[in-house]
């Protein structure tokens, strides 16, 4: 079946760039998403990329999609303490989202 | 524009009881989908409704059911609760026409004791 893999933790220094990676098996999705979840909260849509795009930039966020390797990444420039959260990649398939396990972003002062 | 509203926010139930959770989507959105989030299993899809019809269902036992009303509001029901049903239940609202974007509510935290 479909599968999405993410590393569980990423630790970066405040002000550095964070790069969160995701690999997936299903290549039929139209959209691929990045969601953010803060403690005790729901899921906030950060950004998305259409499957025929390679890159999308949105302020501090850059999404890269390598369809050949089935690899999706999210780069957060100038990481701030407010970026501390769990980041999920997800792709749509048959009216549902298939999720990665989430990457917890830890910011070091 | 109001967001996705889930009620109640917190719920404590006893094993064997049943529970009903509610989700009101964003105005104009016709699709509502439900997800269960637990520390062990992560985010798992329960079901999706569009214009009162279930279009897809995840791998959950029949104790989990849902429905959608003509105003697009949706409810999910869990009967004969088990300890393992303790989770954050999230609902997502979307246009349902294949365009991008699922907006999530804040979730209902269900604890089964």
C-alpha cells in the first residue's frame, strides 16, 4: 500500500535553515502537502505543491519535489523559536490524505 | 470566514459507552473527512463524505461510523468504546472537487477510561 516516511526529529539552531525530508511510494497524487502541528492543536496547512511542479517558494518556506526519487522536502529559512512544532508531509489519494509520521523540529538557542 | 468547528473539544467516556462527535465545515465546503491521531499509530483516515455520500473509508472496525447532513455538517459515532479508542479525532473540510487544501478543526480529544 501507500507509504510515507519521515525522520522523527530534527534539531537546528535559531537563525539556521531547517530542511525536513519525506519519501513516498504513491506517485499518482495531484497535490503534496506540508502541515504543522503545535502542541495541543490541530493541523495547520503550511504549504502544498502541485505534482507537476518541482519547486514552490512561499516567504520563508521552499518546497522541493523530486518525482523521480519520490522525495519531497520543506526548507524553512531563518528558523525561529515559533517554528517549533511537528511537521507532517501528506499526499492525497482517493479522497484521503496519506500521512508521514511527522518530524519534530527542535530549535536550539 | 469561520473555520472548521469541532465539538466537543474534550470528552471522557467509560469503556462500553458510545460517543458522537460533530464537525461543521467551512461554509461552501461539501467534503468532510475524519482522522484519528494517536502517538502509536499516527494519523489514520477514518472516512470521507461528500454531499451526504461516503466516498472512501479507512480500515477501522464497524464500531466507527459517520454521516453527513444536507448542510454538510458531519458526525462520527463510536460504539462500544475501548481503551484503544482514546485519541485526538480531527475533521477536515474541503471543497471536495479535487482542488487543493484540507482545512482541519482543532480536534476532539477523547479519553476512554
